[in-house]
């Protein structure tokens, strides 16, 4: 289960250094000192703020501090932190050697090869609300476009209704493009525009 090795010592040193940090400015991520997957809680005593680099290294060290089922959980957690992210997280990127090594470990220890329970399958089949779908869509784009004008809505909607996309002719070079492309790519970048 738990190994007392140099990685455990390094992990504890990072946690102690972070706990001793007085001024916390800049970007930090919340970390469970004892991971939730092995019994850690959300108590303040089990939470600490780490830099993105510290957080990445701690999860890498955790994969080397355990054996058995707990190692599988730590490999999965490291794989998620190394490959996933969203617009609110400034994740560290992994190099090819680490990616390859932990991809193989993920395949060995991850839950990819385990059959899904019936409960899990039913939960995945459950219809999602429109609000839920909208939030997922926004999260995947990573960019909030903000409110659109009526012309933009009409142009974007035309794609899905099977109508021809409204076009716009550049007054400088007479190039005709779709309204969306004109606004996004051509408009202010026209070579003939003074």
C-alpha cells in the first residue's frame, strides 16, 4: 500500500514548504494532502495551495509512493492532471518520455479495461438538460464569446437551417466572403485597406 521511500520524503518537503509560505500571490491550485480517492477529506487541515508546478510534481510523486490498488488510483489522478485541464487551470505540460511511461501505466492501472457497472451505464444514458449541454459546450470551447448581435445570430443560424450563409463584399478589394469570415478574418486585415 504505502511506501516509505525518498519520494515520500520529497512529497512531504513540498507540502511543508507550501504550508510555511506566508505571502501567496499569483496562481495556485488546491491540493488534497491525503488524496480523496484513498480516504482524504475536504477538511481545511487536508487542503493546501500549491503552484501548478508543485501540484504536478506532487501527483507524480504520489504514483511512486504507493503499490497495489492505491497506486492505480494515483496513476489515474496523475494521468488526469497531466493530460486534462480547462480554461481556469494553468497545467504543466508533460514531455514525450513521461507521457509514454505514464500512458503505459495508465493502461495497466487505469479503469479503461474494467467493465462499467450497470449503475454507471444508466447514469451515462440519463438525458442531460439543455443548461447542462450548454455549459459543457462552453467549457469545451474554452472561450466565452459573450452576447452576439442579431446579425451574427442570423448568420450562424443559417448554417444549421440549411440556408446559404449571408455574404459580405469587402469595400476595399471586392472579395466576397461569408459574413462570419469577413468579421473574423478579413475585415480589418484587408491588404488594400489604408
